[in-house]
């Protein structure tokens, strides 16, 4: 029979994709600042590529340790313990993570 294990408590950083605009790099029409998720990833030397299938909603593609992964609006982007990034479905995120209260 297999042994049982509990996942170690680990604190991660994460941001949620609220709209496809969060995924876009700097452009004249967005004041040259880029989207929130794009800026966060860029600040850590990572990237997200905004794509869209016609017809269909825009989504991001993130290079991960397992290869490129799709991140849709509503998904969370997680920065793991080794600095790696990957998308996470909102239901999985809610079942796995809870907010950390900052120490005073």
C-alpha cells in the first residue's frame, strides 16, 4: 500500500488575470506601461505572450518548466518556490491556497 504525505506549507506569490489587457506588453494605447500581469512577469525576467484564436477570447501563453502553458482570463499566475511561473485554474487555486497575513 502507498504511504500518505502532506504537502509542505509554502508561501507563493500569485496574481490573477482579470482581463486580456493584463497580458499585453507596453503599447501606445495603454500608456506604454503594459498590463499588470505582464509587468509583474517582466520584472522577474519572465514573459507571457498574448494570443487569440479567431473567434475566441484572448489568452496568455507562459513558458513553464513543463513547456508552454495556456493562461485564460480568471486564471492565477503563480511564482513558485524556485522562481518559476505557471498558470493555475481558479478552482484549484482556491482549494490549494489561502491568503497570508503580513507580519506586523
